[in-house]
């Protein structure tokens, strides 16, 4: 295999050569459409948000403040996609451990800065999750941690799979558990970010599932996660409050502080009707609905675009996720397959949890809607991950080759053969 900046071919787990071919350009199409919709939302409701902050907190934001910042993030995210789409995957995987270490170090420095009360540690709603870089904006180090963890585990689990030790307690499960546990300790306990913690868990769980881990271990891990989740809830008053509000369902009102957010989210979606009230005519975004630019963006879109618009947004996400599954299904290198699975788990968990919370079928978790919510760090790293998968789509193979390999050794490749999803074109 030729490596370096002009990589033209890849090898599978058994040494077969996969020549570079045309990539899956629909990944670019769906990603770009979603990002442009996000820009449109910032243009439509940014002035309302700016005026509210100016009136309440005395800021001097212009009407275009949020749109301009999101547009800059849009450009940076596009650059991140382009860079990752060109970098040889061997180089990216080789440096996954370094990215993971950088994520841990950045999160550790943020925690120290927060405890020391330094201005560089930006605290919002009692949680310290961002570095405040002044005019340059802010950066959330947990996103670096997620991306590094995904790349590192793709290589680590790939090696263990090839060694037929994917179910080995000492050499696989304990190291993965310790690494994941440390990451969750940082984001959930120290940074108080349960939403990011769920995303991290989804990334690891998806990769383990695709690696062919035994069902017995899967059920054990599910039980462990349920117990851990229960502990995290009962030890945090605001999480108990959110879960209690969720179980009350519609027996709450906007006068109840605990249910204020979800009730106004439902009002926003309900007010949109079938076709919506129109762009820039959202009432809830004027100050009634909390986090209208980020966590609640789906509810605001429901008010502006209506049921039809929300169905279109969901369809775009489903289409993008299906492309990721298509790439994963047709890769022969186990490391690449696991990386694609991790990106699928990352984006899929954000989409499902955000939408489910906004329509009241899951407790609020404070998680963004990828590519649409306001915020640069999340968009940049999500598009970087998508750019990486776009690059991997150069090396997919015809499904018949995967089926052939699966039949040769179905036991060792359990969970890695062709799924029931429709096949992709590859040349």
C-alpha cells in the first residue's frame, strides 16, 4: 500500500487491495444543505436574540451579530471538512492518540481554570464547558475529546479484532472501560454536561457493537449504563427535576419553572401548524423559549417552517445518516469501518436526543442539533468527522466482496458483514 499525501489505494484486513475511486458526494450535499439552513435560522432569529440580550443585560450586539459569528463558523467548518477529506486516513488514524491526549489536556486545563476562577474559563448556567478566547469566541474542548476518542478506539478495537481478542476482558474491555470512564468523568461530573456524556457513550457503544462484541457483554454493559445513569440522576438536583418534569407529561404549565422550557418548546412546534408562521416571524424566539439559537433550534424551526419543514429537516438527517451507514457497510478495513460507525453514533445520538427532548418524549439534556445549532466548535468537529468519512468513501468496495468474505469466516466477522441497508455504487 502506498502511503503519504498521494495515497491511492487501501488494503483490507486480509491484504486485498482497494483502489481509490469516486467518493460519496451526497455526504457533501446533505451536510451543506443542513449548514445553510442553520445559517438561515441565525439570520432570521439572530436579531431577536441580540435585541433581547441588549435590553436585559446591556450588551451592544448588532442585529447581524449571531449571523456573522455563525457564518465564520460555517467557513471554518467548511475548511475542516475539506482538510479531512484530503488527509490520508492512515495519517489521521496514526495521530488519533495525539488528538485524544490533546482533548484530555484541554479539558483538564479548563477544569483548573474554572476552579481558579480565571476569566478564560467561561461559566454558563453553573457549568464550565468553554474556553473564553475574547474576540475570537469560545471553544469547547469536549469536542476535541470526542473526536480523539473515536479515532483512537477505531485503531485499538481494530487491532483487537484482528487478534480475535475483541471480547477479552483484560486486553480489550477493561482498557476501553477505563478510557471511557475517564472521559465521562470529565464531561458529566466535572463539566456537568450530561448531553455530551451521552454522545460519548453512543460513540463507544456503536463501535463496540459493530466490532462484534458478544451479546452477553452487550447486555451487561447496558445494565451497567442504566445503573450509572440512575446514579448520575439521583446525585444531581437539576437532573432529578428534569426527569420529574418529564414524567408529569402535559400535567405542567409554563408557570412552573421546571417545565417552562419544554412547555414553550411544545408551544413553538404547535404554533407552526402544517406550514409554519414564516421565516423571521417566530414569537417564542423573542425571549420566551430558552436557548432558542442552540438547544431549542428544532422547536423554533417547527414554529417557522411547520410540520412539513420539520419532516424535511428530519429527512435530511436520516439521509445523511444512511450515507454514513452505506460507507461503513462497504469498507473492508476494520479500523475504517469502526471509525464510520463511531461518527454515525456521534451524529445520530445528537439528532435523536435533541429532537426527542423538544417534542417531550425524552427529558431535556442540553444537547445541540448538529450543523443547525449556534456554536462553532460543535459544527467544526462534526464537519471534520464527516469530511473524514467522505474521504473513506473513496475506498468502499462492491457488496459482493464483503458478502464473500463474510461467508468465508462468519464467526470471526460477526457484526461486520453486509447489513440489510441498500448497497451503494462504487467503481
